[in-house]
C-alpha cells in the first residue's frame, strides 16, 4: 500500500450542497480513504488520503470535473 495525501484546489464553490456532491464522488472511488475526505467550502479545497496503487490523483480529478467543477491544481505528498 502506497498511501499519499492530496489537496485539490477547486474554483470557488458556490453552494454548501456542492461540498456534499464532491465529498460523495471522492469517497466513492476505490483506494480513497473515505474517513479522510474533507471538502472545505471557504477555501474550495478537497483534502484526502489515498492508496496510489489503487487510484491516481487524475482519477479523483476526473470524478470531480465530471460533476462540473473546475480543478485548478493538485498537490500530492507521501504520507
């Protein structure tokens, strides 16, 4: 298992319900640590831990952009 921590910066989130949609989409991906997913409304960031052997940061970005949100940048760090 290769655990990494990620922060994805999104365009400004307009509604609190957006947070739940993004949270659900991120948590639904195999390899993402469901308990670690935090979507911060004020800073428009998504933070989570994931197993790099099961899912890539690109997979998570695609799940978020599929909902119609714009990913500005992502940072990944080894845990």
